[in-house]
C-alpha cells in the first residue's frame, strides 16, 4: 500500500496511528461488494445496511477489532446441486470481506438479518463527564 505523503514529514512524528486509519479507510472505500447504505438515525446513531441476499446468519460474521468493523460472508461455492441450472446468474454467490473504520466511541448495538439485508446498528454513547480537581502546591 502506498504511504501518504502528508504523513512523511519529519515534523509529524507520532501520527502513525492516524496514517494507518487513513490507509484502512482508503482500502475500505475501494471495495465494492456487497453494496451498502449508511444511515444517520439521529442522536449519534448510525445504521449500516448491506445487501447480502442468499446468505444465512450462520454464513455471516460481524467483528470489531481496534475500531475496525469487519463483515465477513462465507459461501461454499463448491456444492453444486443438480437442480441448479441457471439460464442467468445475476445474484453474486461469492464470499466477501467488508471493512468500516469506526470513530472513537462508536459501539455496535446489534446486527440483524432481514429479507436479505444485514442491518448493523451503531451508537455513540455520551462520554461521561469527568471533573478532575488539580491540587495547587504553594512554594515558598
């Protein structure tokens, strides 16, 4: 993968994590299967909907690791049934891996499969307010 010229400056030391997030986002944007929608549900909620027609819940996997949401679909394409004599095959029957980079604080609430659409609901809970009182030392 090409390194971003923006982060190769010697004045931007310590931004390796930001560079890796940008590289992950670029890779995720280049993927095109399966198609998906991202909806703003208000109050910091987001819904990602992927078109996964033909996949059952046991063929799908949703994981979050280090602020990266990964959706994996596995198909056993080697199993051919005798009744499968396609005149036209327009529904993709291949496995996939789709990645999304999550912002800080995003939490996956639930994933559900309905009518060939995988819905993944995310939320961003309000951070707790922390008040830290700093003692003042008197120096003579």
